[in-house]
C-alpha cells in the first residue's frame, strides 16, 4: 500500500464512482476513516485511472492494491450494500416501459459512465412484481432481445422486451445485488436480496443459469407475510381440515404433504408449524432452501457443498432435543429411514414427497424400502394438494354447463357455473389469486391393516375416501361455489375418476 496526498476531508455528501466505470477500470473507492479516500486498484489495472478518480473526487487519495479474486469480492460487496440499502429504503415502481426506453443505446453498456438507468429498471421491475403479487420474474436473453416475463397465479406472461445489448448490464447488476460472483458466467449461481417495500419485508431469491445467448435469471419473490398464513386462508374445509388438525395434535408420528412442484406444499407446512409454534415445543427444520424466517423455529438450510443434505441435517437436529421436526422433502431411502426412526422415538415429523395423490405417498415410501410394519405404525396422515386460480369476484359471469363440461365434472347439464371475463382489478385475466384443493387420508386402524398386509392403492383409497373428499370432488365443489372455473377443476382432476 502506498500513500498519496496529505490528509484532507472527503465531501460530506455521499460520493461514489459508477459501477460500470469501477468494474471496467478496476478501481473501488471508499472513505478510509481518517479523513481521506481509499482507492483499491485491481492487480494489472492501469494506475493512470487514479488521476481521473482524484479529479472526480476533488479530494486526497490513499491507494491499495488487491488481486483479481479479492477485488471482485470487494466490488460485489461494495455495490451490493449500496444497491440493497437504497432499495430497502425506497423501492419505487413507475412505468417500466418508460424506464426501459431510457436505457442507453450504446452497444457496450458496461463502459457507460452512468449505470443508474439499469438500477432504476431493476427497481421498477421488482416493485411492479410485488405490487401485482407475482411469484417469479424471468429475465431471458435471446439473440433477438432481452425478454422479461412474470408468473402470476401460476401463469407466465411477457411484460417487457428490450434490445439484446441491455442484457449484460441488467444481469450483472442483479448479480451484484444478490452478492454473486459477477466474473463467473459459466456455472449456475444462487443468491438472495432482502428488500422492504412500503414497510413490507420481501425476500428475492435469485438463480442464474448460463444459456446460449447469455445468463438467464429467475427471481422468486418470497412475501414474508406468507410465513404466518393460517389454515383458513389455505382453503382447507370440512373433513380435510379436521384430519390435519387431529394429526397435528398427535405427540409423534409422520405427517406428509404431497403434490407436484409449485403446488403450495411448503406453504401448508408453514401453516402447520404456526399452529404448533406455541412456545412450549422445540421446533427444528431442515430445508432446501429456507424460504421464510419464522420466529420461534430453528431453521437449517441444506448445503450440498459441505455434505449437509437432508439426511445429515435430520440426524444432527435429532440431537438438539426437538419435539417437532420438519424435513423439506423425503427424496431418498436414508432420509425416509431417519424420519421413521425419529417418529418412533417420540418426535412429530412433517415432510413432503412428490406424488400425484395421497395414496401414492404410501406406495412411494414403500419404494424407498420403508418396511410396511414401520410405515403402518408411524404414519398419521397424508395430505395431497393442488393450486387452482380463483375467479375474480368483480367480473365473473354465470353460464350453464354444457354436455362435455357436465360429463367431465359429474354435474347435471344446465348447472350454473362461472367463467372469467376480465377487468381492471384482475389485470383483465379474469382470475385473482389462487386457492388450494386438498384431499386427506387419516391413517386409522383399517388403513394400518391394509398397509401392513401390502394392500394396493385402490383398497386404501376406497376406505379412506368413504367420508373425506378426493382432489376431484374438492375441485368440483369449488366450481359449484363459483370459486374457480370448470377448466381449472378439470386440470386438477384430469387423472381422477369423476364418478369417485
């Protein structure tokens, strides 16, 4: 390190050099705490840039050097803090199209003297997504342009299209905010950004993936308010609600939630944890990743790089004297065996498996080599679920079910159902929000005997759904109530027998 000019006083107002200039020329500035500016220069960078920096600051400089890896880390940390704090303080939306039109037209945007347009664009995209209740933002580079799509109520729609040269600076800026390695473009990366919007805490989970035309970015919007969701909001009704509440009241055993990716299984588990989180139990989880921070619950994140998978995490938390254990997913035999042993030793275990229906979860655990007698004695309940789009109550229209719809849903011809129309309140989609469709199996003595004796799925389902609704019948009930459309119900129940 070499000293430059004698001590002086940096300007009182915050001053920084643009991110594009800092990265391109290999220099980062920050107050050194002694009344001067510290300029960190990347190894191999042209020292002549310090002349321009000194002229820009109109203040004395001290100079330090850093190797390429340390400099990239410093660059990411310095500008990530700046971007995140600015957004946390005031994340404002505005007209995305207008902001996008203000992006510079230069081919090499990283050499631009001002990267503020990219920051404003990303701020506006995230703010608009939060305002509209978007779950995911997709930023996709193609040779023809940069496309921004947003997933609302499970459906992706294009929101913005920009010239292809905009992609590198937009992606780089997002990576800086998520504290990712901006120099690494060959491997996927994952990070997160913590924001507040009008006092509302929001986490943005960022995933990058190399593609032919550049790096694709998906930002998942995690609304922390969802972590405190109640059963009433989930859509559980009648017998299904009773089965789950009874199972949660058990002192030990396994409760499973099943369904495909994106069906709301994690939200249901968090609602169950809220029900159990009374301050008198030690509740521990192992998740991949931890989506919502919950006070009173000890949460551990899977980290494959250091060998912390679900099985290792589950083994570790069992030594922490838990009462309730939540495992993000049972996906292999080892995790299944440990979960069964945990339930046998007096713990209540909550987890998920990927199956199409509730009965299929029992078969899935058998496939993972869990002994039938252990499964029969430890399993307490299995919940299967899907998400359907809710009709906008402001603009839905009544229609009579025609022959084909009535036949597929088991309704009488001419039954009044509802269809979407579209209005300003639902962004002209006809739908607003989603609601869960559930089926539940309570593992009673009869089902235990079937499991122990190796009974097939049909035998178990015939008994389990004598009184409780199936996914298909639950979906039909929602159509009859005007909560969703026949098309949504058919999508959920496409593999079901409508006469069940």
